[in-house]
């Protein structure tokens, strides 16, 4: 039998970003024992990198804002493919979740009269992002960690042990979920430092593992984001949806090469920064798509007036949803009007005094100064699209966050549905809070309702351990031995070049062939040394997840023969009403991904009627519009 350290818990949360921490707090407040496991250091997650803010219709900056407007913006941003129930819960509950953070000790920036200040962001009708300068995610994580410490202090008083109810397992990677029959029974992984194996025996797992960005070469994501949660869920029998929709953020750094892809927050444009091409032209006015015509300013003068008088002017097209801006930048560069290093210019220097820029965007100022030797208060930045966020993820019940596998829950970026084909900026932090809480509640209710606890089959633990050490085996043919870094880099390059921001059938097919070839080489991956901190081994294990998830993205992208949100097909450049209500679901068949199409559940009537008939008519078929009162006139 494999030597494995064992830990029994009521709930195991995999991931210590915003979604994971919020789930931990909720499950613990229901009295359950919770382990939180994270691959990196506790506190180092994407959430901590979030700069711009957290979207919530608090109405502080514009009293016209409310959950219905936020709901509409979210659905529009996602081009109506969103799971509308998730979008509804998110819009309704986000303001309470932001307030709640202040009860944990967060301190958001304030308006002159002392309310939480809110900033403009792409696709949001009103200033809606609660923020802390450009370090909002850091404040979220700081306060949720602080809340966890305060709960641990309460536990110490009651049980004499700080870790009686919540224990953090940092730098510990989960490689397999274990089931008893059809329900979750545990999670298997290894300590990154020692390589020792660890088993969590638990009836409920909340996946909160974040994104998949590391499957692409140019990305704002850091090393942890290899799609582990997505792949773990698939291998446990759950489905993923919307995997063809990958968000390429329009503004990543393009220079120097060592920092290519690092994010330049949308807050720069929200606070007044504008995009220009090499001719100095504010080109976004040329790229307002038909479905948004009439909603955005048509002249620079109107766009500039909007910053100070939003009620009487339309917003700048610099703040169109991200997919539109990313495509526009791509087109300008292709047309030869790009910046010297293959991006375009983002100018805030000419738009406000240097001190104001440093006050509002301190991280951006330092990021450019230190990494590119550019002073953003004096010269424009060079920016271009970077793989940023995956809209696709584990399919869950909107209210409980449970997947189709009993005992398996998911929240945050690794879950799917909420954002449809494209996420609005700021809607992720609010998503983490709303659905992290719901996943914690869902898992707690599930555990409380169990008649008996599942048992971990020992044979499955042995198989998980065997799979984990496989990269140390000698290859059968020494000449065929593969280096995990080479395969990793081949995978990233293929996804970047062939399933990136602009796609076409023949290139996606090439990508799929390349993925097959890489998959065939994986069994020959060998790593040297031993299990003690061995990054080559860690990467060899991540590769399996990256391949499965990349295959989902490519297969779904090939199947969807239209362009919508974060999926642009050069060979099918328009929205196609045939695809309006079709979702693509991915399931694992062994180590392969299979994709099937299914219909979206029609929107509830009261939500449907929140939209003007004329707007829906741009997306919906006549049949779908039949029940809308606007059509009867
Ligand atoms: P993360 O915060 O990504 O955390 C994932 C956790 O899972 C980590 O703890 C990781 O170690 C752990 N993990 C992963 N795999 C495993 C495994 N196998 N075993 C154990 N642990 C594992 N959104 C906004 O709304 N507003 C913004 O202003 C904003 N700015 C952003 C800026 C940047 C640079 C980036 C990259 C993203 C930004 N986003 C923003 C998006 C947002 O930050 C993320 O979508 C969100 O934080 C994801 O949170 P999460 O809780 O789902 O996962």
C-alpha cells in the first residue's frame, strides 16, 4: 500500500483565491470542518492580482444603477449565452457581498461623501466597480484571510486548537479526485516541497482552482493556471460548458519580451486613458459593432464629456466589451498601424496630471517603470491582447454550485455559465464572492444531508499514486524520452497560434492534430531527480490537465461555426442566430474530450422582459421572441 498522509474533513476546498476563501468562510460558519488546499503560497492567487475592481450595482456613483441594469449589462456582454439564473443571482447579491467584505475589515476607496466609490469599466452602463486603487484583489484576499484568522481564533477559544475547524494546506497540489460509487469520497495530491503524498477523505469537494491561461503562450496568468480544476472535474465525470470562449484582454504589455502578456488594467481606460494607433488616431470609433450602435459616443468630444457628464453623453468606445476592443487592436496591428513592438498605444499621460495618474493607478505606474522603463505619466504605454480569462468551466447548478457529480461543487473562474461568451471586467471578483459563498453553503447542506459517509477505495489511492510517479519511470525507448518543458512550450505555442484570438477551421484542425501528437508523447515524459521540490515533475503532472482542457477549447472552437464574444472565427465572422441558444458541453472519454451541443434553457419571462424587444431582436430568432410583449404592438 502506498504511504500517504491522511486528513479527514467535512469539506475540502481546492483553491485559495477569492472563490475558495469565501467558500471556506461559509462552510465553517455552518459549523463544518474545512481544509483549504492550494498549489501556491497561501495568499498567492489570481485574485490577489485583480486590479480594477469588483462590480456591484450599489448605485453610489450613479443612483440609476440597480441589479436589473447590471443583469442586462452582463447578459449583453456575454451575448445572451450566459446562464441567466447565475447572472441574476450575481447581479442581485453582489452589493451585499461587497458590503459584507467591509464587515470583515475591507476598506474600499470612498466618494467625497464617504460612500464606496465606483469606477467605470467596459460594458457597464454606470460606474460600478468598487475598488481599492488598482489593488482591489489584494484587499479582497487580505480581508478574507483576516476573517479566516478571526474564525480560527474563535475555534481556539472553543476547542483549544486554532486549526480545529479550518486548516490551510499550502503548496500542496491535488492531482486526482476519488469517488465512492458515483459520489465524491476524497482528493489525492502531493506536497510540492517534499513530494510526499496526501489524501483528504471528504464527502464534499469545492473546486476553486481558477483558470487555464497557461495553455497559451502570451497570457496574463501565472504558473498555477493549468486548468487543474477543469480537468479534475471532467475526470470525475462532470461536464464543462462554453470552453470555446476564452477572453483575450485587449491590453497586456507587449514589451520587453520577458513581460509580454502582463496585464494593463482596464481601469486605465475607465479612468480616462484612450487607445491610439501609430497615426495618433483614436481608432475605437471605427469599431463599434452593429449590436452596440447608438449606445456609444460617435465623436471624441462626446466621449470626453461622458467622463464628467455620463447622464447626457454616451460612453467612449474605448470601453466597449473586451472582445470587441481586442479584435479592434488586432485589426489595427494587422493593417500596419501598430506600435513599434506590435501593439497599439494606450495614452493616459496626455489626459490627466502626473500626480493624479500616480494616485489612481499606482501599480500601473510602478509596473511600467520597473519592467519596461516607461513613465506612464509622460508617455503612452504599448499594449496588445493577452489570454486572460476562460469563460468556460465546470457546469454547476446556479443556486447550489453543485456539479452533476454528487459532492462535487465549483465556484469562481473554474466554473462555467455565468459569463456566457464574454465576461465583463469586474464581474469576476463579484462572481467569486457570490458563488464562493453559495458553493460553501451548497457543500455544507450536502454534507449535513448525508445518511452515511463515503469510503475511499484503497485501489484508487494506489492508482493515483502510481500515475503521479509515472514520470520517474525509465522510458521503454531511451531515445523517445521527452522533456516536460519542451512539450509545455509546444502546447502553448500551438494554442496561441492556432486557437488564439482569431480562429479558422483549418488552423484549429492543425491544433487538434498537434495536441494528439503531444498527447502521444506524454507517456515518454521523464523527469530526473527525486520527488523533493522538483518543478520538472510538477510540470509533467500539470501537462495532462493542460492537454485535456486545451482539447476542449479547440474541439468546441471548431464546432461553433460563428463569431460570438471570446470566440472569433475568421471563416464565420458573424453572429449566427442558429447558434444563439446552443451550448457546447465537454465530457471526458478516457483521456480525450468529447463535445456535444445542447439547448440553453429559455430565460425566465420576468427577466426576458427587462430587455427591449428591439435589442433582443438583434440576437434572438423570431420564435424565441414570440413571448415578448414588445412584439405584440
Ligand atoms: P484564483 O484566484 O485564480 O485562485 C486559484 C487557486 O487555486 C490558487 O490558490 C491556486 O494555487 C489553486 N490551485 C489551482 N490548481 C490547484 C491544484 N491542482 N491543487 C491545489 N490548488 C490549486 N477580475 C475582476 O473582476 N476584476 C479585476 O480587476 C481583475 N483583474 C485581474 C488582473 C489580473 C492580472 C488577472 C490575471 C486577473 C484579473 N481578474 C479580474 C480576473 C480574476 O482575478 C480571476 O478570474 C479570479 O481572481 C479567479 O479567482 P478564483 O478564486 O476563481 O481563482
